[in-house]
C-alpha cells in the first residue's frame, strides 16, 4: 500500500493509501501543457511546478520474485528508498522493498514528495 508521508502529497494520495494490485505501478509528474505523456502509463500522476522535482515517469513499484522493489531508470533527480539512492545519475536503478514500512523520497534531497510504502 502506498501512502503520502508529506503534506505536499496529501491531495494526491488518499489518506487510506493506494492498495497496489497491478504491477508495475508507475508514479510520475503530470505533464505540462507542451510536454508529451510519459513513455508508459502512469498510475499516479502528481502535480509539480517548475523547477520540476519529479520526472514524468519518476519511479515504479515492481513485483520482484516473491517480493517487491522500487525501480528508477528515468528520473533526473533520483529516488531515495530507505536511505539508498536510485536513478539516472546513481549506480543502481532498483532496490528491494523490506517487509513493513519503507520510506520513498522522489525528487532529490529535501524533496517534499515523500511516500511510505507498506509491504505486508
């Protein structure tokens, strides 16, 4: 289940969270008026304003064997998952989620886009 863990996301993610049943589950920025949509369908579109912190396809929640993972291949500013950095400019593009609570920050250091992913 994906929850907002910051005030910035409270209008984008319902308080009861989003129970993810279909994978991959893509999260990204709503395209601006002149931009093309992301290369893949984005399940959770978030409003962001210039200078953008989020990419149009920022991160994905994936099925990984008998567990789950976060993947970030395309974002410019990266995604932090439980203290580990992923993204275009980082060494890793994917990391497993742990059972229980996971902290996911999209958009670089001090980003207001903080999520909590709970794996049961």
